[in-house]
C-alpha cells in the first residue's frame, strides 16, 4: 500500500443530561414525558489532493481543511395513554429530535450545499402520533391502529435565482395511517396482517421526483402484509401469506428513458413444519410462489435497482431442548 498523504481526523466531545418520568393517574390514565440536553463539540480536519477542477492549485497539491462546530441541543417527548376498558387503550404522543452538522459520522463540510456545513442550524424533526389498541378473545387477538405525522425542517435548498446561495428553507413531511391485527383467531389458527398508507411530500423546497410532483422518491404510498398458519391434529403446520408494495417514484436525475416509477407488486409465500420428535422440527419454506419478477428497491434516482428475489425453496431443521 502506498500512502498519498490524504487523511481525515474527527474529534467529538459530548455531554448529555436527561430526565424522564411516567405518572399514573387513577386506573385509566398514564402520562409519560421527558427532556434531554446534548452538548457537542466537533473538531474536523482533512487533507485532500487538488484536482483539475481546482484552477488555483496544481493537480495533486495537498489541500488542508479545518472545521469546528459546537452547540447544545434540546429535545423532548410527551405522551398520554387512556384505557377506556381493561382490554383497550388510546394514546397520543409528540416528540422532537435534532441532528447536528455531520450527521452520524460527524464529518463536517465547508460546502454551502451540504447540511454538514458547520454554519448551518441542526435539522429538526417533529413527530406526532395518535393510536389505539383493542384486545379480543380473552386477549388472544389484538387490533391496532395509528395516525402519524413526521416533519423534517431546516433542509438545505439552493436559491432559484442566485444559484451560488443556499438557505435552510427545505421542509419534508410524511403522514399516514397504520392498521394491524395479530393473534389467534381460534385454537391452532394464527393470523398476522398489517396495512399502511402514507403521503410523503416536499412541503417546501425543490421537487425531487421525476413526475414533477411534490411526492418524495423511493416511498410507496401503500404497503400490505398478511400471514396465517394452522396446525393440524397430527402436528403438521401449514402457512401462507402475501406481500404488496406500491410503486416507487424515481428522482429527477435518473437515466434518460427510465420509467418515472417502478410497478407495484404482489408476492406470495408458503411454509410447512412438522415435528419429527419433541426436540426436532423440519421446516419447508417456498418464497415467491408465482416466481414474480419485480423491483424491490431503487436508488441513485433509478440508475440502480435491486431485483426481487425469484422463487426459492429452503429446507431446515430446528432443534430445541
């Protein structure tokens, strides 16, 4: 290995203080809340070699960068839960979080177009949620539902007229509903299903999807999963399920001729298990029964995609003592 003199060095010092508590009021109410303070001090330095795009220095000249950032972030959460009956509950929650420059890697940037620039304010996320849970059949079957909204603010946006200026005016939002059921419908019959519908949008800032709508990319509007299994008297368990994912929008800078979105798809799976003895089970799984061809994920605005797993079969043995 030959070193070229480039390096990155980051030092991070943090101190945190937090206070959380739960208060029970009577038999039906519970309040949970808290606040957290985080102090961070980031020192970042690197040396890179200049390229042909740098007209001030010869190619290959070491270019040092030294940056720092320090701040105190305050976040909090408040939630309330109410039990109308012993087998049901309703809750509401509000929470905030802030991301310091550099994100999880703490790699600061001098670029005006980067959220890691030490001169920018932290990105702020707020989450609101209300939901409920109801138990039936002597608490063997649970139904859940929730409405939620998550908003991210202070995203870096380029000025539409003066392209050399950037401002923290970007705002994105995801809101939707989730519904689920899980448990035992009757003896030996298990079910699990979930449905979500969400609206992910750019509330302020540049449109990022190829269809020029304000929708976020790579985010399906709907998704659904379902699974059920039944154990026969001789011990053989049979199961099957379905998975649905809605279309995924690609970004604006995708390859010419690439569709603006992937197709939605359904995939079906099945399984069977049989207890050979009290300590050994044999299990057969078949994935993608219809051998459906589909796009599981895309990135880089559609330049790259992950194909869905074709039909496959696995046999396994489970040992338990």
